[in-house]
């Protein structure tokens, strides 16, 4: 079941499934430890009409977020019970407090008693052995604990503060299902303590007048000892729960809007997904710098493992997307994590003679994660390496420096990572071809000399050469550039097939000498232009991308790009029209290619179409899965996938970069469209003070066209919203009659009556978005 609405702050992450049930709870690191282990912590309602656990079968559910925040907006309706719930969930942006607000509306025309039940199924420190839960009569709350992990559960309703009704007991042992069963008669037994494999439930009783609302707050404070959770509980009691919700909504609203982008011609639903993706990304990144691939424990059903690891490859590409969007602090933490935190588990402790490469994947604390790559093949030591992971980190470090010029960030990374990794890339090459030696592919399924890996190694070496120039390591820079040139020459000779008129997925050595080829069309071949080996307009790239689009497009009503031909991973359907399940990232790669080759605004429609495809296959909350079912359109595999959201963010930024490039003034050579609005005078889209979850703004009537009278003439002024990119030139020329609103030029209705429009005014728009028609009055 997909995870719909994660909320977190980089230390505490709470994840819900489609039934609005808590299924994963991570603390003190995102991705580690999961104290819920995928087991449901239920939410239920009792009335005299019956009892129901909230779920998508019995309730009409809508799961989403309040606009531009990490505060959930959940609506639940139950016709038989005559209840409507409006819920907001949040993890405080700086304190490890999870909070839920529930507004219960009585839809009956008589007063009713309603009892809410909150169930906690925790396996503290990821196992059920030796847990304790007890009722703390001093604080009027429940506390789950084991070792250095404490979870304080509390609630309030109106003037009633603290837990009054509760149950603690045994779960999943000797026939005991758990205290959630105790709740179903509407009464909890009140056992004050339990140890071992335990769970707990609390109850809050309400008296709700006819057709009126009552409000309940429920929270979990997490910490490493009793004093810590006690102090967090005091914060809630003193500051009040609503303030926790409001201040966190305020913070995330400003965070996601800090760059004040001009989104040009992008449709509003694409802009919404871009902002939602940025926010979702933040729930999947640990405060220590680890960028976690996904935190959806349902994947355990396939191999008893999860995606809750830091893959250097995923992390590098996520970092690139975030830096393009202006979020640099995360980039710095990720670089430090890779270069320093994981070093004791990697370079210094490696059993290999070679040094300078990153291993398969890592835990959020920097230790080496689980792996299926063998360390031996026959009697030969077999390096379990995905070389693209080492190379991509070099590539993204250069991109960071090139974009922001923060040399103080890069300086300590040069000897600790950049030089060592680049030296390894130089040495780890096939003597016959000059290409990188065999390693595992991007999909971690096969081993060989791969086009994608070759592209990343080339990009990594050019990056290392550029960075070496900065620190005047001229001999190193020369070596890295020479090696990169040799690799590109070898790619021309061995990896591009004149027979197939495109790049090969890989070649691999035969036992008797020579090389076998694998000509499978693979979406990862986009890397040949993405990391700078070839220009996007190179015929080799064009041929390859054409083959990807024609071969890997899923020819059902769902569409999208599959990973490669005959992909069987979680495949749905055996129809020849389905090369594999469509992936968000693969479809975005094609969109990024079209952005790179666009020569006109019209060419960018390809990019918009693919972005809208992503919008159409997001969950209602905006969450993106790894894959899409090619028949039903349902999410497949983990959800949300961090990489999917990063690919959307990068694609939007690529679009805006290209839009800016295409609107260059022929006279001054500068772009008339600026997606980064720093320094421009404009109406701000949010106020300095953000009071309440939903802000109110002054209403001004904006128009796309107006009719004016000037003497005996009728004049119609209109703005073509598709052509307009919000450059603001017309605002200046109209002397305040027009304004830029949500990235489009608009006419202010209240100011039209006094508009003395000058002849040729429409010519001020360099894109022809302003049109003026004149007509003489008849008679």
C-alpha cells in the first residue's frame, strides 16, 4: 500500500498509508530506526451507532496537504456514523513532536457522545523484545520506552488535558492481537503497564451538539530519555497545540517559496507538483546529510529489506536537483556525509587494495548498508562496485561550485574525496579499451562495461579536472582531462554501434577474449548527454534518444517510459505494448532531453507534456511512486520515491533555464525572462507574517482583456496568457495599470478607467503577448 502523506523534520518521520494509518515512524534518523516496522497504528471512532476504524473501505477519505506546507489536510466522511472528520498532521519543524488535530463534526440533528481512539503499535528500536509501556499518572500520559528511546503519548479536548482512558497490553503473542481489539466495544480496560511485545490505546470522549464541531489534539513526543520527552510535552502544554501546527505551516510555506520563482508558461498543476516535490524531498533527507531513497516498509514483503538507505547515485542526483532550485544547505550536508561520515566504513576499512570508491549503499549513520553484490567471483576477488556512484559525486560537487562559487565548501573536500576518487577512476580502467572496468549497472542487476557508467566517469573526471585547476593541482587536472578524452574516444569506438545507429547498453569481456555486446534499449543511455560526454544535438545522442522514446514508451492509455526492453521487475502485464512498467525518473529523463535541444518556446511543449504526465500519475496528495502500473495507472513499488520527486524538480528547473535562454534580447544580449526574480520589484506572493494555516489576501480584480473608450474609438486590450512569460516590461510601460500576478501580466480592473493608452503600446512586449484592436463608433 503506498505511503501517501509523510510528515517529518529530518529527525522524526511519520508516514501514513492510504487508509490514513501510521505505518512507519523513524527516529532519531530518517530511515533508521523504524519503530513501527510497517505495523498499523490505528485511528478509530465509537458512537452509539457503531464502531469503525478509519480506512478507505468504510470511510470516504481524501488525503492531501494544506497548500505549500508539510501539514496534512485529511477529510473523512462516514454516512452511517453521521460524522465528518477534518484532520491536520504535522511534525514540528524543529522539535521532535508529532501532532494531530481532529475536528469532529456531528452531522446529526441531536447531541451525541463520540469517542476517538488512538492506537500505538511500536516496536522500539526495531524489535518487539523488551518494550515497556506504562501510564504516567504524574503527567497523565502513556510512555513507551526501551533503552535510549522514549515515546510520550498525550491528548487534549477542550478544557480536558491529558489521557483519561487507556489500555496497555500484549500484541502478537500467544493469541493476543493487541489493545486495539479492546477499543472496539468503546471502553478501554485501563491496565497501567505492560512489558514485552506490547501496544497501547488511548480514548478521548466528546459531547458534540447537533450539527456542531469539537476539536481534539493528539501528540507523540520522541526523545532519548524521560526528561527529554517530558520537556517536549511541556512545550505543547505551554504553547498550545494549535501553535505547533501554525508555526510549522508558516515555516514550510516560506521555505518552499524562498526563491520567488517566475514559472513562466508552466501550467499551475505542474508548479504545484514542483513545490510539493520539494517538500516531499525534505521528509526523506536526514539532518545528518544522508539522502534516503525511500521510507516505505511495505517493500519488505519482497525481500525482507527496504529502500531506507543512502545510495550515493540517488543522493548525487537529488542534490543536483535541489541545488538547481536554490537549496544549498542540504548539498553541503550531503557532501560532508559522503566525504567524512562514511569514510571509516569505506576507504580506511576496505579489504581491497584500491581506495577511493564508494560502496553499494549506506545506512543513515554512514555505516555500510545491506548488499547483494558479491566480493568474489570464482577464485578471483570481485570488486562489488557501482562506479557511477563514485563518479556522480565528483560531478555534482563541480556543479555545486560552478553554480554557487562557494570555494570554502569545496576546499576541505578536495583531498578527502575529490582527488582520491578521481585517481581511482583513472586507474580502474580496461587496458584494452581504455573504458572503465566492469561494474554493476544503474539498475544493480548486471555487470559489465556500461554506457551509463562510462558517461558518469567522464563527467566525474572533467569535474575533478576543473576542481583541481582551482587549487592549482595542474598535473592532476591534466591527467584527469587526458583520461576523460581517452574514455570519450573509446566510447565512440566500442559503445556506439553503427549497426544499431545508437549506443549499446554495455559490453562485457568474453572468457576467450574479445567482448560480447548488449544492445538492449535502456533509458539510462540518456547519460551520454546528461553528463557532458556528447552534446544533446550530436547525431549519436539523437539516434539513441529516438530509440528510447520509440521502444520504451508504454503503448497503453497510461504511457510513460520503461527502464529497458523486457523489464521484469514488478512487471504488470505481458502485452507486447508493455516493455516494462513506466518509471517517473525515466520519463523525466526524456523530458530533460527535450529541454536541452529546444530551439523555441513551441519545442518546450514536449517538456510540459511529460511533466503533466507526471502530474496525472501522482497520488492526490502529490506523492510520486517509483513505478506506475501500465494497465491501471496505480503506484507500484515504494512511494514516495525520493528520486522521482527530484527528477520532477530538475526537469522544471531545466525548463526554466531553457525558457530564459530562448528569450534573449537581440540588442543587449540579456534575457527578458528571468526565472529567478531576485532584485525585481513586484508584489510579493506571501506576506512577511504568516498568521494561521490559511492566509487571507486583499482582493484585487485582474483581467486578461478590457474594452476602453478613447474619443470616438473603442479600444480592446488583451494579454495572450500562453505567450506571456511574466517579464514585467509591460508593467513599467503601462505606468502601473498592469501588474505581474502568478507569473502572468494582468490588467488591474480598478485602474482601467483612467488609462491613457499610448499608440504602439503593444510593441513593448517582445513576445507579442499584448494585442490591441481599435474600432470607430458607428453613427
